[in-house]
C-alpha cells in the first residue's frame, strides 16, 4: 500500500502541474465516508480564460477499485502457476511478466518491457513468431506459437508453447492481451525421438533385408514388408485386408506318439 504522505505529495504535484495549464491524469486512493477506501483514476483539467490564465480546475474521477482488486488477484495467481505469465497492451507491447519469466530470462522489471522478449527467441524462429504475433494483434485473433526460448543464465534453448487471448471491453475493443509460455521441451524431444524411431523402422521395413510385420495383441497382422509377405506366402492386398492372423498361418498342435 502506498505511503499516504507519498500520495498526498503526488496530488499536490498534480494540482501544481494542472495550475500551469496542463491536463493531468493519475491514480489516487480516497477514503469515503460510507464506501471506505476506494481507488480512483483522476483527471484534472484546467479551465482557461481568454488570456490563457487558469480560472478553475475540473476534477473527474472513475472508480476503478474492483478492477484494481481483480488485477491484484490475477497477479497473485500469475505468481503461483508454473507457466510464464505476461500481459501486453492492446498494441502488443508487453507491460507485465511474472517472476518465473524474470528468473528464466535473468532480467528485471526495471529493464523495461517493450519487445525485449524477442531477443530470447531462437534466431531461426524469430521472424515466424513475430509475424504470427503481429497478425494476432492486428486481427484480434488468439495467438499460438511454438518456438525455442533462451535461458538468460545458461544460454540453453528450450521449446515453449506461447498462447495469448485478447481481453475486450463492452464495445468490443481490445484492452489487453493475457498470455502464457509453457515449457514443452521434454514433450518435443520425445516427439522428435519417436519420429526418428519411426523413420528408422520405415527405412528398415522398406529395405526388405529382413522380414518385418506389425500386428495387434490379438494376433492380427496388418502391415508387413515384401520379405515377410514372401515368407508367409500372402500378397500385400491380403495383408492390408486384415485376412492374416498368426493362428491361420501356423499349423495346429500335432500330437507326437510316444
């Protein structure tokens, strides 16, 4: 909670600035007789006479107490979830990141937001990611992209999934973007290994060096290479039709006399 003396000084400074003919906007905390403590967005507009002298100041205030409380709750939630959480203005420029973001990038809020996050995106992914983000900002469509993001301490790149949704006012205008970064590096690595494994299997399957077949736990054979098909004496059409089972291509048990 801001120091009351600091807030009073801020108000005095705002009045002095408005007294020079400038329009001033600032946040203020007031203590109503019935409502108690409230948060206001205050604008001071000077009224000038024909000689540009300030004759009086017009104060307008909007009660933003509930919005401020909601923002505080959102920030508390943002600090407790494992993802990186970020908030951007309607024009796409960042204005908030949670602590996990700063821990990973090794940056501080004092260094500012703007588009600093782009420098951590892998150079090979950067253009694609930026084009997708700018398209979402211009069209108001949800944003989603996968890319490699650099750890500011170690220099290591890890795969992240970024998502963002626009928050709109009652008139349908975008007010802010709320987004997350989710670490999908391990999932991505597993998918890569699986694709490599499948590719190696396919090359071996196509080579016909040995007989290879795929089947289910019930004994059906639904795929085989030419080498295996020749071994069992069936065509590829018969195999793909699901006509082949192990119990049909192996002889029944034969009793051996003792």
